[in-house]
C-alpha cells in the first residue's frame, strides 16, 4: 500500500524541534540535541540506519545494514554490490520518504598507527522526496567500526 509523506509545519516554525539528531550528546555536553527541519532529521535518520548493524536493535531485527558483516568477505566486486544492495534495501524499507540518488562504495586500506586495515568508503547521495536539494554523506567502514566522515 502506497502512502504519501507530508511535510510538517515545523519546517516553517524554526523554534519547534521535530526529532533528535546524532550524535546524541552535542559538542557542549548537551544531551538530546533537537533537529528543527525535516532535512536535518532525514540526515540523522539515515546515519542511524547506516551505523546500525542488522540484528542489533531489540524488537527490530531487520533494522540496519549488513555492512560490517560484509567486510569480512573477500575484497571483490561482489563485496561492493553486496554493500550497495544492503544500503538500498534498508533505505527503501525504513526511509521510504528518501530518494536515493547514488551509492558509491570504494575499497580502501586505512592506516591505524603502524598497522593497516581493509575497509570501504561509502558515499551516499540522497534527497527528500519532493525537494530539489541533494545531500551527500560519506562513511568509512572498517572491520571494527563505521563512522561518518
């Protein structure tokens, strides 16, 4: 069943918060920083989805992506397509109000002190349905962590 996402009036009232942004603790130690626009909340929701490992969330076992599980696979073209598929499917299901414009996955070698670790950079280009502006987010995923760059 299709449904239409409607924009809230809070986009037009800048002093009304509509959600919580990530990271939960702000730069001044303030907890639960609020987002004041639909676009800002979209970016926070997308980051939350990407950083969550599928099966990690209690009572929502299908929430998240399989990026970290994929990083233990051989570094081939199949790895790139598997990560793209995981991201695309998660956004389609959990964030239907988002238009996914592009996903670029690039294998990299990250230097951590004196050691090197395999990983991928993930560039995601999205826009909010019905709006022209396009936002890009870049993540670095290694076998130990996924982080927003």
